[in-house]
């Protein structure tokens, strides 16, 4: 029974990803497409990598 639940969950999970791309954003009134957001990801990415490295060092030093 548990295997069936896992299979159903995985199927729904993969189809949910396909449905996310089903609709396009409407064009702007001037005919140009939507402008991309101006949010850089490099600053937050560095912080996450450093935090992950610190967490890994902390976990490995406890052993």
C-alpha cells in the first residue's frame, strides 16, 4: 500500500511541474514582453554557500 502512495505522489509531483509552465504571461500594452526582474542572485548565493560550508564543518567536527 505504501508503494502505491509513493508512486501516486511522484506522478502528481512531476505533473504539477508541467502545469506550472502551462500559461504564458500576457504581453504589455506597448507590445514588448515583460521585463525581467532586476534581482541579482549572486549575493544571496554566496551567503548560502558559506552557511552550508559552516554547517557541514560543524556537523563533521562533532563526529
